[in-house]
């Protein structure tokens, strides 16, 4: 598996890039390796889609969810729970941090930058989807990455490629995104840590790409 | 942007408005439409447009009134409680015969309500909503792709009939992401805005935008003229989509996001041998009455599905003059009906056939 193994993995990136889905998949994978896992929801920007949507799944799997008690309710307010501090104090646990979109979402992460940078045992992944309207060029994605680093005061360590067209994603969608992924990686001087691919498309890609990480789709599906 | 992108409903509203020539957006944040304001804040400065976050919803709608008076394509957006605040301004825009586009991404109510999807502003949208005799054209998309095409239509219809147009969505449509294409916008042939207050250059008499008429006979005459225009809109612009209506004994009817859920229910009911069909109004005002009258020819009953306590159901009954029983299946407060709930209600009705 290509999910990073540092104690802390932070998922950040542009709006709707798929951070929450990758964070949930990563947490599940670590848990299945027997690790004690905490997932920290730091998204205080979008109250509609968040890690809390997978609460039942976490309970079943024995993953500790740290999220605002107001998350997903009708009084959803930009609050971070006090328990968030335990992600940094309890160094025996693996921690996945799901950050809100763009620099505005990353601001909340900045609250913990000292703990994260001082400990140093972390990866921060830039999640990119070239089909999202404001991240269509590698330059757009790089600009967003730099603004996130500015807001959070934490440096990215790698790229998680997640280009997809939702339900219409096929192997070609992913293959045609490779040039974009490589450009983002080159512009920022960051390695491509993995390429997220919906499980059922894994086989069709064979060995055409490196570091393919199969993922499930979690969270809300309305229709 | 000719190829496919993965877009949220709220973002699609913004990008489509820009493609339709909207260069003035006056916003104020409220869940679940905030991404639209945020998108415009990022995009407008890059294309020479104006994004302005107003100090309130009331200020924003009055800025729209100002920009529209000058002949510009202007837009504002909000969600339910914020639309109530805009009510006065919308009435002034209607009373001034100005084109403008207003987006309502509905959430649960009444009052401050909740942030989850709802369709409980149907009355407000289709029956005027503010004070006085007036209507809005109300468009109800049911996918992110249709949000794009109806946003194009909204600006054209507003200019064509000199009246405000509302795009009525809900939290589901605003928040969900779907792959879409942004086609080139080819405008209808539209009348020149000879009424706009866009400087006389000393070459013509000045234009005045106004909704105040002290003499009642003058105000009545203007209202009569406006209603003659509304009659033309009712005649020409009503739109709907029918699905399996040809032999439908049970006509399920729903707009927006609930029409997608209802369509799933129709398919399931057909598999069970129940002749169900779906009538989806695309324009809520004008309401596609003739489509309902046509459907009533084969229908033994109608079933209205809404995320409200039952609002559109009244228009369905009026459209068919209560010639068939019209049943109701709905959730409220931000709860979303499931295909199963709709099927159960439909089967109960069909047992009596």
C-alpha cells in the first residue's frame, strides 16, 4: 500500500478535491494493519460533507473520530473540539487529519502547526483533481498549494493524485490526468506519493501507472 | 471550457452566470449556497467583473436593483431565510420592471430552520413572495448540468420580459458534484435596453427607474400592463419533462432534486407492474398546467413528492381542477424522502385502482 506511514498524515488541497474520502480510506487501511487510529476532522469551512458522515463506519472499525460535536447538525458552527489536542499529545496513535478546502480551510490547521512541525513525524499531502473548475491547470493547483502552506504554516511533503469525474470516471480519465499530476509534482518539487483509483478501475490500469492506491467511495450518496 | 469538469451545483451557477454575461454579483454567505459567493469572489476579479460581499442580504438585492437599472446582467443568491430578507428588494425590482437573477438554494424552515435540503419556499417563490401584485419566473433544475442551461435561460428570460427570474434549487443540488460541460452561451434575440439609466450622452431624454406611483389609476394601469406580459410568459414559457407518462395510471410529480428520487421510484414501481410515470415541472411559474391536464387523461391519481409539508400540491390540484385525487408524500425540516417511502405510498394508492 502506498498510504504514508508517518505518525501523522495531513490531507489538504483545493475544494472538492476528495480529501475526506482519501483520509477515510487511509484511516481504514492503517486500522486494518492493527494500528490504533485517530481521525481528526479540522474542516470548519464546509458543513455539508465531512468525515463525520462516516461516523458509523468508524465506530464499527474501532477508529476514533475527533470532530466537533456540532458537525453535521443544524447548528454546525466553525468550532474545533478540545479533544483535537489529544492527536498531538497521544503519540502512540496514528493520526489522519482531514483539513478544509483551500487556504481558508487550512487556517484551522495552523492552530496546531507548532506541535506538528516540532514533532516532525508527519506527511502533508496535497490532494489534486484536475477536473475541478478552479484547479484545472497545474499552475492553479500550485498556487492553491502555496496559499495553503501560507495559511497553515506547514509544508507539503507530497502529492496525492485524485483526478476523477465522479460516477463517470473510467481508466482513461485517470490516464489522461498523468501529465497534470507530473506537472504539479514538478512545479512544487514534491513526489507523487500515490494515485488514488476507485477499486473497480484498478485492474484496467494494470502497470500503466506507478503507485496506484485503490480506494473505496465513502460518505453521502443521494441518488 | 468545452470539456467536462466535476462541479458543485453552487459553482455551476457561478460559472454559468459568468458565461451568460453576468458581470455583477452581490452576495452574502449562508449555508448551503456559500460556495456560489465564494466562487464569484475568486472568478469575478479575474474577468473584469465585480464581486461585492454586501453587509446584508437586503443591501445585496438593492445593489442588484441598481446594477440592473443601469442595464447590466446582475445576480444575487441566498438560502431560505436570506431570501425572505431580500423580499422587499425583489418586489421593488418587479415593480420597476427590471431584469435580474436571484438564486435560492433552499434549506429547512421556517425561521432560521436548518442547513439541510428543503423545498419549503415554493409558495414564496411562485406566489410573489414579497408585497404587491407580481410574479417571478421560477426555474427548477434537477441536475448540475441543467443548472448550467437554466442559468443561461434565466438571464435571457429576465431581459426578454423585463422581470426578475428565480433559480430555485435546494441544498442537495447546491452541494452535489456532477460532471458537466459548459457550452458556449448563444443568447436569444433580445430587445435593446432602451429603458436603462446608462447615461444619456446628451442624446436622449433621461430614463427613470421607479416603482412609486401616487395616483392609483396610474398604478393600476401599470399593473394591468405587467399582467398582460405575465400572460404572455404563461402562454410561451411553461416547461416540463415527462417520463413514462403515455400510459401512466399513477402520475408522480416532483421538481428539482426530489424528481431524481421520484424517477428511481417510478422505475421500481414499473418493475412491480404498477403503471407509474413522472411529470417534472421545469418552470414552477409559469406552472405547466397543460401537461397536467394531458396527464390526467390516463391518470387515475396523482402523487406529489416534495421536501415540504405540501405546497406544489395546491398548483397540481388547480391545474387539473381537482379532476383526479392528488395525494402527497413529503419530508420536511431537511429530511430527504427515499425511493422506498415514495414506492410505499404509491402502492397504497394503486391498490385502490
